[in-house]
C-alpha cells in the first residue's frame, strides 16, 4: 500500500492570511485614541506639593492641550531635565524634589520654583497666577482638544482595509 503524503499548503495561500492577521493586529493597537497620559501631570504636581489647584498645562507646554514636543517653558525644561518623563506621571514627584533640593529658580527672581508654585504663582518668567478662576463665568473647562480625533486615522484606515481583505478572502474560501 502506498502512503499518501499530506497535502501541501501553498505559501501563496498562507501569506495573505498571515499578512491580513498582522494588519488587523497592528491596526487594533493603533486605533485606540491618542492617550495623553501627561494630562495627569498637573494633578501629580498638585498632589505632591499640596497646591490649591492643579496648574495649567502651560506651566510646561506651549499650548493648553500640552503634547509631546511642545515643552518650551523654562519650568518644563527644568523638570524634564531632572528626570520627569512623558507618559510617566510617577516621575514628577522625584523631579520636583530634585528641583527643590537644587534651589531651582528658572525666572531668576530670587524665589525658588517650588516656593513660587506653593505660593500659587507660575515659576516661569512673568509671575502669572497659577490658578485661574475655577468657578462661575470664568471657570476653565478641563483640558482636552475637541479638534483632535479620538481615533488615529491611519489605524482606522488600516483596520478597514484589513476587514475588507478578510471579507473578500472568506468569500473566496471553499
């Protein structure tokens, strides 16, 4: 009796399935909204220094929405120079402690940055108040950017293309 070898699966039939699975997997990872963990940085500063309010994102960033690559304030440079890291709010307290220990004074007004923060002042040049009006007509709405989509566009496109490819592939399957 002659043995029959197992049927060979063509690499051309397997490769599209693997590629499709990879695209779906990668797309699932990129479709999630743009997590801006640094939104917790103001709260970390507030809690660690026992401030009356959470400072504005503009304590470190160019814009109220914050974001990577937009740290252009002197205090932002100082705190990141002492170990604060993006998307890692747990690095804020040790960085603040180092600034205090070093007597950091980014605006060179003779009052340390930490003392200015505790006094409700912005340590950057200009000595603006740290807390804006938090109630009534002048209340500030929590940070966020309504113009920024909740879903990454490229990830959504890749997921849609992967779904179409998978649907077409399943229709052709015997």
